[in-house]
């Protein structure tokens, strides 16, 4: 039986690097979320992929907000799409990018250097 | 390189860490550094709490903290550290009233008194909560607000403490990694409080935040402190299993059972708890250790649900009652395709809380002078099985006590750090070296995945000598091979680097659990041995774990 998959097109790199996108195929299961797919990618395909999350499934930490197909949403709340058309994942707009999908979301007073 | 000097360093900014910071500042500490691996007040276990907070407030009916203590000791299956359990029960009402004054929003009865429900193991209605399923987020937000009002507290997120530094056997500060920048940080402190939570993330099925990886235990062991009761991992019996549910914590069925009862059924739709000595004729009364064991046995006997758990059903509860008890949550479930009035869900045990932890006295002081602990990181108060509702009071009570003790300790000491570049050079060099990258053919993220599978299979709800030995041997090999784990070069938010530190901590914590479990040749509370199914009354004692000079785990005698 064909394995069910979804496709993700992810913006990569740190703030100083030119913009680039990479595309990945990930396993799809009914009900799976975008965060499930990102965690799978880190465990089994590309451990260098940077994402920010803490509570995984409860949507209480609010750390996993990214832009999904151009719309800001939580990766843990957005269902993965089983489709040949990739879902495009980008860091939050108008926040400084640290790496890949991770932006500087710490409140200014909670940073080491109060930048 | 950044060097920080502070009176008190608090590692972990969940409920215990935030309360410790507040108490330290109230006690006169001039500078408190509140550091978290994740974001301050957002990660950890506190924010995940769904409902119950136990305290003998006596709002529903007369109650005494001594009655709460009786229930805590009974739940602990003869193993509680009574001094810690007493502190927890005696001071819980003070902290819960203080949270009320800070407007956490405890649910009220129609007469204005705080509402309290009866949770399994409690003889009286004693558990307050914030509706709906909002206890944890409300507690965390309330503490964040109090913390932000105190000028003495400096908060830093994404700061990963990698080593506690000692000078002449006393805690003198820490080495940390600023994950956002990928730079080493040195922190000189007169006292250190470890409030980094538990280790449930090292099990495949868990209800933990990503950062509950055992860091606090590894830090304490390496600094020379003892751990206690490490074999006792609480598996929450009815963690959500299927259908896939997003936006809700997997332990969310507990509040439903408090308010509505519900029925646990095997794969054939038959009730089974009575076969394990716990009929629920009087409502939701089965303790967590017994329910976990019962579900595990039903599934092993081939009577499980399709996804390998059992069914939880509220189909007998009238829809109007469902709506009244959980209003907006019913709609959230419907969006996940779950019509609670019409179908059962599948549930199964899930690693939820760690009874074991850092051995401390009533002042939350470890055996290392200047090193304190608070919250879930502390071991002993809950014995072999934690009573429902004791985790949040433990965070608040132990946090307050640890902050106050650390402030008193720091008040009469000076920084003993010396010239920073000469202190803990090895730890600093390691961070700098790892930031430059490390060659290897295996990623820490895949080893963490293997660790979770292995711990679930061999050190999970049902254990045996053979499985525990297999786990111990593989864990030791993984720890020995840490220098061969690949780290990609890169400073800013390099997860291959932070994964490496997480793996290092998780392996030590996992070994501590495994060796403690091997040493306890009986079944008691959350520790169930297939090969020693009976409780042995001669083993009603706690055991300590210490790190030997060669970095191996040593299990001490009973005490």
C-alpha cells in the first residue's frame, strides 16, 4: 500500500543568510498536525531544522506560532494537509529571525541582552 | 562572554520557580535571576495542569490539613517523607488563599465560597480549580504577573543551565548556554534553586512539555546532591489515545471524571475495574496506580481497544449535563470529531509526574550547601504514588519555602566565584567546542527518540529484571557515546546543540530511574514488577541515588 504523505515547503536559514526554501515529504496520518510533522522531520530526517515549541499538544505555551501558507497560526493546532501541493511554512513576519522557523519572541525584558 | 552576578539563581520558571523568586524577593534578596530553558512561565508542567489543586480549605465541608496528610500518606503506599508531606498539606491552604488574593480565579459555588471537588484518594471534597480546564494557565499567568511586579527579579528565557558550579563543596553559581545566541554564560550566585520540574518527557507516551527532560536531576547529581525515590514514575491512567485530538492536553479527561464520573470499559464494552479491587459504585474513586495497572493488564490480555487502550464513555450522561459542566470544551471536542454524548474515546496510561527527585530537608536544602530544590524536582513528599491534586500545591508550597530558605542562606554569604575565567573552565570549553560543531554519525534527536521508546518498553508501567537490565546496558552505552553524537556548527538557536545537552541530562535521569527500579524487588504504588508482583512490607523504605566519582549511578541502602 502506498504510504500517505504530506509535503512541506519550509523557509530555512539564519537572519544574515539569503532566503531559501526546502521541500520535504512527511508521513501523513488522519488528524496529524503541522507540529507533528516538524517534530518527525527533526527526529528522522533533518535534526538541524529549528522550531520553537514547548507544550506539544495542549496549546497553552503559545510558542509554536509560525506563518502557515501566509497566515499566522499555531503549528500544534493546524492540521496537516494530505496533498501534492506543499504547505508553506515561514517564520513569524515582523519578528527578527533567529534560525529557520524560530523568531525572537521573548519579551524584551526576558532577554539576556536587553535588545 | 556574558558574566552575571546575582544573589540567587533559580533554574526553571514554572510554578515552583516563579513562587521561589517571589518569596526570595519578599525575604529581601536584592537580585534574583529566574532562568528558563523555554519562555518564562510558559513551559514546564504548571501551565499544563487541567484542574485539581488539593488544599484543606474546608469550603465545602469541615476539613483539616491533617486529614489531607492522612490521604497523602495512604496514597504514597507507606513511602512518603512525612516531614515533606506534612509541610505540603499544612501550608497548601495558605498558598491557595494567597493565589486567591492574587485573583487566580478559583471556581466559586453559588454562595461565593471556593468550589472543591472530591478527587480519587481524598476522603473529602478538597480540590479547587479554575474553569474550564484552565487551572494551569491561570496559575502560571497569576505568578507571571506577580513576578513582573518585583524589581529584584530578572527574568531570562532560552537560558539553558548546563552545570552547577561548586566551590569548596558549596554551590557558587552555574554555567549556562544562551540558546538564542549560542554563547556560554557564567552566573555567580550565593544560592541556587533547582526548579526544573520532572522527567516524564523521557517516556514515549507522556503528558509533558518538551522541556521536562530530567535536567534538574542531572544537574543536582553532578553537583553532588542525592536523589530519592527515582523508581516511582506516575503513569496517569487515562491519557487520551484516540481519535487524534489537538489543542488539548492528553490528561484532559480527568476533570470530566471529577465532574461527571464516566465509565471505563474494555475493548468489548465491559467494565473491568472491579476485577482489580476497585469498583466505582461511589463515583470516580480508583487511585492512579491501580487504574494504570488494570488498564495495562487488560490490554496485555487482548481485551484492549483498537489503538491499544481502553474506552472511556460519557454516553450515559445527559447532553444538558455535559454542556453545563464543560460548556465551551464540548464544542472544542466537536471540532475534533468527538461527540461525547454519542461515543466513547480511547484512553491509555501516559507518563505524567515524577514522585522521585532531589533529596531535601524541610527547608528544601539538598546535601550540597547553597543548593536548594522546589516543586516536582523535589523527591519524597508523595512516596510511591502521588495523590491527585498535590502537584500544584507542591510547586507553590515548596517554591515559597525554597525561595525563602535561599534568601536567608544568601543574606549571610558573599560570592565565591573568583575570577570567572578560571572557574569551571572545562564546562565553558565544552560549550565553546560544541558550538563549533562535533562530527558524528548519529543525531541527538534520533537518540532521544530511541530513549523514549526504550524507557516506555522496558522501564514503563510494568517492569521486569530482564527489561530493566537491557535498558541499563543500552543507556550506559548511549551515555558513553555522547562524544560521537553529531552537532551541526552554528550559534543562534542551534537545536542540534541544545538536543545534545538534553540527551546528556535525559540519559542520566533515565539511568537513575532504571537502576532504582532494578534495586526495588517488589511492586509498590507506581512501581510494578512482573517478577515481584507483591508488596514486601520489609521494603517500606526510600532509597537514595548518587553519582560516583567515575560518573556511574550508585543506589544507596534503604533509609
